[in-house]
């Protein structure tokens, strides 16, 4: 019985292991924009139509008023767990 619990705990630990980078692929709507701790949503998303799409190849595309379209690539910093 003791060995069964060890196996169950091992399986649970492996199943709960964190991925290298979280899966963010897809299109996301921007509901708020925070810059240096200040909410600047009204300035950066006045029409409430901004979005960003993350591709499977580390690419992104964003659009909406007032800035229009923007494309590029992103990376994930594992140490601080941030996307850049």
C-alpha cells in the first residue's frame, strides 16, 4: 500500500509540472491597458476594438483604433515568466 501512494504522488507531480511557456496562441481582446501602473485604456483603446493575435510560430498581429495594425515576434523569458 505504501508503494501505491508513492506512485500516485509521482504521477500527480509529473502531471502538475509547469510548461516552459504558457500557451497563449489565439486572438485576445484588450479590455484594459496599464502603463507604468496607470490605467491608460481610454487613450490606447478608445473604441474598445483593440486585439492581439499570437501565432504558433512566436509571431503576433495586433490592430484596432487608434494605432491600426502592428506585427512582429515575441519571446518568453522563463526566469521572470514574461512575454516580450
